[in-house]
């Protein structure tokens, strides 16, 4: 996305995503990306440019999700047996990687607001980590490395993550027992909008002038990680015969996880799309998602060089596809006639962001 957001043609090679967005939200792998785009380096600039993210995944994904070698059937069977007694992967490389990159950087140190959901299995409730909350409450100011590991701890794939936050003023310590935020907010767009609205309300309350979010002044860019909508891999006829075993393991897939993750993501897309349409500013919400993935392209963990390269190609081709919007009846993304391709929509978005940034800079000075 760096070609269109923070484009050198607009604002020069030093431009970064964190310079333009009031909040960057992400769950699971999106939480990792959000952190990389907003965490400061030694020069107090974002640790990664958006154009560096694909290279990061190409380098590290095969080590986070090491693939078994040899006969596919034997590998699949061994993997299944392993998941009966523990997560498929031990998560050691991911923990080592995040600790190495982020060290003791904490949430309140990000260069723009970030929002990253996780889920506390002990309390059975979502935990939403945000820069704003971290600045207000010491127990929320967790290490970014811990937050990244927690939000990525997908059930059956990676182990749950336990850590304790900084000691609060009253001497107490908050403990977290967390798994992947996707079980609660796989698509955190609505959480981000609510968070910004809350911040506006708090700010305006000081002047007894609380106003709702102005949709016409709000720009929301939502990026999906792909979905196998057209594959139609499950049916009621099949599911009606499933017991616990098949709901958790079906030809190498985990139907229960697929279903609740996709469901929560779609509900948010429906809601946000409806909200902006009702405010007569539907173009201010841009969702880019590929719902045509099939086979291992839609997998969580097939990190072979071939599949990683294929996913990169899918992402590049997605830029050339027509801009689409979710159909609230079918749940599928449909072409928006006359609005061009995704690359053009992103370019328009980038121009608006650049203009807003310049306006804010002028008003500040």
C-alpha cells in the first residue's frame, strides 16, 4: 500500500503511514503490521515503511510456521495428532522475533494511536489495547512485544500468552491470559471508529459541546487478509453430521475457527458500510478484500515459498481489480460501477490524506 499511501510523488520518500492516520488498528497478523507501522525506531520514526512489510513476511513467516517435509499424508496426520495434545506450533520464533525487534517499547510510545484486540481466556472477555488507554492507565501500558504475541495466538495454531502489566499507582499488577483477538474482533474497524468517537467526545466534553462523529470528515481504510467466500467448502448437509471432532478438524481445516472468525469480520463490514451509506458519505469508507481465495491460499499457516509468492501476486492483482463494496444481502463484494480499480481508489485516498496532513500542519503553525 506504500505506493499509494505516503507516496513519494505526494510527500517525499520519508513519508510514513503513521504520519497520516489518527489510529491504526489490527488483529492477529494485522496487529503485527499495525505495530511495525507505528512503533518508533532509534530515530523516533516508524520502524517499518509499508513497502517493507511484504519482505518481512517473506523472510519470517516460514520460521514462524515451519512446514513439515516429506509425504503430505504423513505430514498431515502427524500435524493432526500433534494438535490433539497442544498447539500446532510452539511460537518460540515469534516470541524471539518480537522481543528482538521491539524490546521494552510499550504501547504508549507508538508514534500514532494503535488499537490491537486480544481475548482473555481466564476472564472470558475481549481486551482491547490502545495507545490512548495506555497513556491513561498504567496497567494498560503493556510491552508491544507481548501484545503482538497475544493478538497472534490463534487457537490450535499458537500457544496462549501470559504476561503481567506494569505496576499501577496503588501497587497492584494486572495479569493477562490471552489468545488471538480474532475470536472477538477479527475486523477491528468498528472498534477503531468507536475509539476515535470516544476521543472526540472526551475532547468536546471539556467545552460542553459533545458532537457525534462527522462521517464526512472521517476517512476509513479497511484492508482484509482474504477469504474463501466463493469456495463454499462447507454445507448444511455436511455440517449436520459433524460431531466435536469434525467441527474442530475437517480435511486439514478447522471449521469452527473459520466460521466465527469470518462471521465477526463480515458483521463489522456490514455495519460500517451501512453507517457510511446512511451518512451519505459512502466513499469515505474503502474496504479492500479478496473473497475469492481457494485451497492453501486461504490457509493460516502454509508458509511455503511458493504459497507466500502466490499471496504476493494475489495482493498485486487485487490493486488492478474494480473497487467493490459489500452487498448487504449476499455478503459478497460487488463492483462499484464508474469508480475505477482499487489502485485508483487508494490514490484518491492518499491525496485526501496528504491534503488533510498539510492542513493540520498549517493550522499547528
